[in-house]
C-alpha cells in the first residue's frame, strides 16, 4: 500500500488505538490530561483544506478528536470547511505567521494576531495557537512572544513553548516523511532530536511506525503532526504532492545547510 494515502492514515490511527493509545487535542493536553499512552493529534492546514475535512471525517468515524490549525490565507482559510471540522467535534486554532505578514514589524504583528485570533473565534473558542514555519521567510513567528505574552489573549498553549518534550516525543510528516527534521527550518525540536536519534527513535515511513507499534517499541507519549494536503487517495494529487515535495526538500536542505 502506498504511503501518505487516506487508507494508510486510517490504518495508522487504528493501529495506535489497538496499541492502547488515547488520542487527545492539544487543548486537552494544556488542561493537564494524563494517561499512560496518548497521542496529541495535530494538523497544520497549510493548503488544500478540503483534505483536512477528509481526515477530520475519518477521525470522527473512529471517535477521535484532533486539533486543526488554520492560516489566514485563502489557501487555508475556508469558512465552510472550518465550520465542518468544528461540527465534527474537533478543536481549531490559529496557525499564525504574523511576523512574516507584517514584515517583522512587531507592533503591527501583534495587532494582526489579535484581529485574526478574534476572526477564528467566530467558529470555535480558540485556546491554542501554533506557529506556521514559513520556510521562505527570514522571520520566525515565535519571536513575537519575546515582546508579548499570548496568554494575555486568552491562549493557553503553543506547542513549541508548552509541550514538555522531555516527556513527549515529537513526530511530523514535514518533508512528506517522518524523519524530515534535517530538511526542516523550524518544525523540529532541536534540543531533544539528537537524543531521540541516539535512542533509535527514527521512522522514515508510516510502515516503520506501524512496525514499532506492533513490537510495542514506540514512545508512549507523543505529539503527532500531519499536513493533510499530503494525504490523498487520488492518484493525480498523490503523484503531484510527491514530486513537488521532493523538489522542496532539496531546496530546504540547501537553506538548512547555509543557515
């Protein structure tokens, strides 16, 4: 079975459930959720929001709630799809990139953040936010919080600040692979990534994860991040995403090398 299809994604979710993992939203984690095995299920809706609706429907059918983070751009921000995902019981949050949009002007960026946080709260009482990596931008969105405190806006969590990665493993499909941290500028956990690699916690394909779950050798607590634009059963979309992402990985690898 090909990787990064909806069929494979469904198999992955079911395998976690069979192994005794509980799926939770990031909002639930920030509220102090505790369990011996859990997956904080996060989705960054960068493009093709209709794909996110498809994964949200699959999750709903399995009684799973996840967190979906939407950007302000029209390639992500589609109100009817946001409403549909909320209607399925999922959390939504703001996938912020205000520093990039405002060209590094901190005062403009915080006003932009406040405006769009209020916008997304029309659909859901947003309590968590997540930085959009913006690999082509020279600005890191997280730098906004050197000057302001997102908690003053009623936000309870931001993954890169509020997940205890000494206890929670991080896995993302950045680069259309599960070991894409070497070609990621910002969507990674540098402090702990080397430790995980030394422990052998490296997974390239979804099948690698499935095998580890079957052997009961997979970390017991993790944040799993996907970009639903990558997951499709449509042959044309699947091939296009594979080719485009391969080219992006080469470009990002060069950026990482010279950073």
